[in-house]
């Protein structure tokens, strides 16, 4: 299980480097689910979703989950709108929200210790696009 | 090519004194500061000072970060208004915004680990220019 911070030199309570949640995938035609990440001391993060090279009319919706004590995934947040066009989208997930800089969505939420994301794909047949999801931790 | 950010000398979880980001006697291009590593601050005060103007240059500050490849630039904020006079202005950058002072703009963003200042310049370089200095102080 990968941990955050991923840099061994990081000290407790320190901003972590940006990290990959879902690596670049060519022609995403199914839901994608990340590994479980550990967030020791961060309050939130910028979630970056990159959509490219659309074929057909796929849609993608990022969602945040908490790993529960029983090992199941509890849905904490689902993006208000689906992504259906190529672009780089930044979501601000932070207590109180972070509306500055016009994020795709400002979400008043905290990131718990064990979290994961998925990218919900909706489409039929040959509806697909290239997808990447990254995180930028915030104290 | 991934960039190597620089770290301002700071002790653990400590506010910093202001440090210089950009010093230019004649600012005539779009340009950024070095990339910085922010270990423990949530925001900063950004100060921009422009000198006597020749012509009609304008300057618009922005903050940028890097994506996971430590190479692809991601814009976090662009100032609502350009600077077009000889002046000293400051911006407060902090989660929730902190608009209680005389700042030009209070920006509701959190400062990530890796960041830099970017200045968009408009004008004709040979005739529109002035000195420009930028500095920042971390806020924990």
C-alpha cells in the first residue's frame, strides 16, 4: 500500500509532493479505481483530472472514498458534473472549500487518513478518452 | 525535464521573513520566479513593487504549481487586475481568504509544496517597461 508522503525525507506535518493517483491510460472504457493512499497530516488536496483524445461521447466523474474500518469504501464525494470534453480540470478539496483561481469545483471537505479515488466512466461501445488523475497535497 | 525547486531557509513550521522572488531593472517579458519548495506554510503574502513607468506596460501576477511529473505547469491563480502604475501592492494567499487588510486581492487558495510566481507582461518591450521587484513571506 503506497503511503503519503512518498518522499522518505519528508517530516511530519509537511506538505507532500504531487503524486499520481491514476496513471495515464489510453482509451479508458471502464471505471478506474485507485490504490488506497495514506494521508498522515494533510487537510485537503487539489485533484487534477486530465481528459484527452475523446472518441464518441464518454463521460467521467471523479469520486472520493474513505476506507472504512471494515475494509469497504465509503463514498465521501462525487463531482457535481461529469467531464465530457478534453481538458485539465482542477478540483479544490479542502475544509471550507478553496474558491480562488476558479477551480472546476470547490469542495468543502477534508481528506481522511485512508482514501482513494475512482473515475466513473459512462458510455457505450467505443466511447472512450485518455485519462490521468493526480493529487497535489495541501496542509 | 523535471525542475528542481529551491527551498527558502526556514525552520520547522515557522513563518518566514520576506524573501525576494524577482528583481528586474527593466521587466519586458512574461517571466517567472524560480520554483520554490514550501514545506509547511498554507499561504503567503505576495508583494509586487513597480518603478517609474516608461510607456504603458502592464503586469499580471499569477501562481503556478507542478503536476506529478514535476514538469507540467498547472495554474492556480491569476490576479483579477493588472498592475499598470508605479506602485507597491500586496496579495494575501491563504485558505478561506484573509481580506481584512489593505491587500489588492485576497485569494482563497492553499499553497502547495511546489510553486512559483509568474508575471504576464503586456506592452512593446522597447518602449513599455519599468523596474519590477517581487517578494513573498510564508504564512503558516
